[in-house]
């Protein structure tokens, strides 16, 4: 818990009312808090007393925090709501980065913007509803005009990530968090017990007969098992890919933490001038905490691009660990490489031979007149299974088709014809 100067308590502080609003802010920030926890918190504070502010913090912490990933959110909301005398100005500076002079210029910590959004939403909650009215029984009703909702979402699906405003980026991240990337299971050479299987399981049959003195009472049967592949994502975080990489990593975090999609494991790597493994950071349930930790470890964010050297490091150190059993590789880069094209072609060919399917997402495909003129693109294109755009929500949604259909090559065939043309 961070240290802050003590604040003067008013004589009529309405503590229970403030704890209620504090709990509402936590719930808006993502903590699962119901009325029962609020009542328990009020009773716990009443029993613990006010001898020290630290006791007050840990009393509410014990009542509202039930998972490790909720600690950061609770700390930020508590600091803004209870400890900072100018928390509203601080929140406005977080929500509107262009405002200066209210606080010192620093980057927001993990979950801090989410806490600011929750508290600002709570502060605006007392305003009257513009479309509120009353029905025939006298009860208040709220009318919501949703006629433009679908068109807004459809526009946002096809909008380029670099052309989005701050509000549109926030909405796009929420849409990416709901996306899924299902995959079909792969046939395995191993078999498992199955009463309706066609093949006879001789081993289980003989073992059962030995327990009966050698008499075979029935034939045990088996059928082939299925297994799930790994998903490996190699994401370019150089200067030309910075905005796209942030959105793709939000999508990758949602895929890594959503159960029931079928992936055995999801591995994430970033590269600019060097390769960084961010797999363990993506396991954090809180997306802000996960991306902050990943960004802190990847020191080459928004730097140069050395795709060939980064792929060489991956093939040398990680390919045998994560590409076994039919892994699918997503390569997110624009292909603008500073290294030797010969090295890049050699490493991308080795990567292609080590995985079941290699899919390249390139945001440059958003241009209608895109042509493979860059040396890096010309070296990589023949060694990928699919070449697709990766600049919008719609292009990320189409990944499921590219993964499940082996014949789906995207724009690869058209661009290869351009390369072969004189």
C-alpha cells in the first residue's frame, strides 16, 4: 500500500454512504462486488475502528478483494477515492492526456485508467436521464434509442486501428475482448477407451481376463484420441507497428484467458530489435496489468526492426519448445526489415517447416494498391500458408476461417502472381 499524507476527517462524514459509492466504483472497475459485501464492509469498519488509516485500507481490502489480480484495481480506486484530496482533477488528467498542469506528467499505472473511468462514471451518475419518463402506472421508465448502435459497431469493425480516436480505441478493445479464436481438434496417434470404438483394445482385454483367471468375458474397444494444437504469436512492436501491436496484444490476451476455445497453450513473443517472450505476462487476468508487464520487459518497443535476427533467435531458442504437436503460428508484421534478405528468407523457411500452419497478418494490406516491392516482403511471402490483412477488428475476426481452412491463403496467390510477372 502506497503512503500518502493523512486527510482531515469531517465531523459528519457519512462513512457508510461513502463506502457504498466506493463499492460501486470497484464494481464498475471490474470487481465482483454485491450488496452482501458492502454490508460486511460497513460492519467490518465499524468493528475495526479508525485508529490508523492502514487498518481502514486492509479492512476494506479483506472485504472486497478475493483474487490476486484485483489488488491493483483496489489500490488505485482506494487511492483516488479516499487518499488523494484532488482525485477528480487527477482522474480528468488520466482521461484527457492533453490537459496539463493539474498533476505531474507521468504514465498511468496498471488499472489506473480503469479506476478513473469507474469513478468518473460514478460522479456523473446523479445527472437526470434525458429520455426518462413515466408510464401509465406512474413508474419511471427509461427509453433508449439504439437505432444507431449497430451501424456504429459495424463502422468500428472495419475502421483502421491507426484512425481511431481515444473513445473508439477503448470501444475497440472491449470488442476485441469478446472475440474468440476457435480451432478444430487434431487427430492423434494415441487411442483411448471407447465402448463404441471399432478397434479392439487387446491390452485392456487381456488385463481384464487375467483378473478372471484367464477367461475373456468381453472385448474392450478403443478409438483414436484428438488433441489441441498450440497457438504461437510473433508480434512486431517496431515504430511502424506500434498501434497495431497494442490492439493485437489485447486480442491475444483475451484468447489466452478464454476457456473452451480448444488451444492447448497460447505463447506470445514480441520483437523489434530483439525477441522477448511475454507468455507468462499474458496469463494475468487483468489486461492492464498484463500489458504493462509485457511492455516493461520488451525494451525495444517502438524501435527499429530486425525480423531476420528475431526469427533466428526464436528458431534457435524456442521453436522446439513451443512448436510441437501441430502448432499454429501467427506472424504480425509489416515485413519492412533492416536485415539481410537472405537471412530473413532462411529463417522464415525454417519457421514454416517447424509448424503446422504459418499465417502472416500485415496491416499494409489495407491499401488497395499494395504490392510486394519491399525486399523483406518478397523474401517472406513464398514461405507462409496465408497472407492476410491485420488492421481492423474485422480482419482479426476472419482469422478463424484462415486457421480452420487449410486452403485459405488470403492474398498470397494474388501477390505471388505479381512477383512472377515480368
